[in-house]
């Protein structure tokens, strides 16, 4: 028995059911959705409620309407984003826009992860990651001042090879990273930067990158829309126990 009834409006409940079917493959890419009368009967809902649900899925890019033919699932599955610290730009692939660079006071959680005082400054680089020209991720990366000062990380230009190359050149090669992932509603900056539809939550990755001797050398806050993307992690088999 449910502890609490679903409080969402009926059209949001219906959109959630159809969205889950699309993401699981029960409704396949390119497949036509059942007719509106069929959905009305299935969900015991008014025609207007079904139309609101379908419009939400259209806004999110899950389905497409074709005049005179019907409504169809988008042609591709969710785009899988590799959870690496740097994605190599390339034609019809990833690209970066550098939005801001500066010496700033870090957020409290960033300072704690870098093992520095809240009063210490850090170098911050804010970027927008795109794939085939479409916004995928907003990120804010923070570097300890004693490592990054007077390095290319302070430059207001893109860095060939990204921060991993610079850190390696400085004697702090990236050895591994740890992610904490949460889901929340986006800020206005995130909605506008990622061109998000209404009511779409975001993934928030809080990533700490470590060098030798477990020295934290970078903390990044990565924001991705939760509607079109999946994160992919890989773990070597010899790390498993049990």
C-alpha cells in the first residue's frame, strides 16, 4: 500500500508513465504511440489531459508529432554521456564554450573537498559542454590557488587537452575521481544555459579529482538535464569484492 498518494496533476502522472516506457524500450525509437482514444481509455483520463501529457513529452524531446500521421517516439535512445573528466572535442562530437574564468571564493562544499579554508581563493573555470551543437552540461571547475596560479588554468582561452594536461604538466596528474550524484530542480541559470523544458530536473555531479597521495586537485560541479541523457561509468573487475 502506498504511504502517500501521488500528488502530481494527472497529466504529469501520465507523462511519467509514457516517459518510463520510452526510456525502458517498451516504446521503441520511431514507434508510433497509441491513438489518443486508446490513451484516454487506458489512463481513464480526459482528452485534454492526454494532450497536456503528450505536449510535455514533446517539449522534452521524447516524442514528435507528424501532421496527419500521429505521434512517434524520437528516433534515438537517450544520449549516453561518458563520466570522464575530459571529453576530446571533434567534428560532430563534443565541443566546449568557455563562459567565465576567475579567482573566486569557493562554495563551502568545494572548499571542504579541496581541504582548504573557506577564506582561501581558488581558480574557477565555467564551461558549457555541447554535443553536435546541443547543450549537454554546465560545469564549474575549481583548482587550488597554490597549484593553478600563473598556469594556463587562469587563461580566458580554451586549453588544448583540457585541465588534465595542465595538471599533469604541473606535476599533479589525475589518478582517479569520485562523484556524488544528486537530482534537483534547476536554477534559472541552468534552465537558460541548457535550454531545458519546464519541470525537467537536473543531475548534479559533485566531482573530486585526486592526484598522487590522494591530493585533491580539482572539484567540479557538473549539471546535466535529466530528460535526454544517461551517465555511463566503467569499473575494472579487480575492484570488485564479494
